[in-house]
């Protein structure tokens, strides 16, 4: 049976700032008549994946608990791959009525590697 709880997607902290900056860049590009750019594609990808989370909050790849950086202070973490090797990191909270997907990070691949302490060889 499908979960009937209401799902909210909320951008927090770094993700909110990154999204707002990206939105501003895309707006400026559109004003200049640009119809396709990496920023536009990334913004579209973020919006599409956010809609998918509303339909299925566990859409992303679950990060094993032992790999979640301690400084995030979350009990669960999921990763969604975006266009151009960007990543969306989110956590879920919920009760019997609703589920909230808090998007914590929208990051490029080098920043993602830094968050998880991966080293480039």
C-alpha cells in the first residue's frame, strides 16, 4: 500500500542559499536572452528531483549511517544525483500525518567529496 502522508520539501541553510543564488543567475541569463546554460539545466534538475521527492521521499540513495558526517547531526541521509555531477543531500523527518524532506546541501562533486572526507587520488 502506498504511503498517503503529505510530503513537504524544504531547502535549508546551504541548499537554500545555493538555490537562491542559482535562481538569480538564471534570471539574469534569461533577461539577456540566454535560453540554455549549465545553470538553467542545474536549476531544472533540482526542481525535477524535488518533485520526485514529493512523490517518493526515499527516492535518493540512502547513505549508510556509519558514513554520515557527525557534524550534520541527522539520523538519516539520502543522496540524489543532479546534472553535471552535482549532488543533493537531504534528510527525512516525519510523523503519522506528514513527511518533511529537508534538503541540506546542493553541491558540486568536489564539495561533496570534501563533506564526506573523500580524497582525490
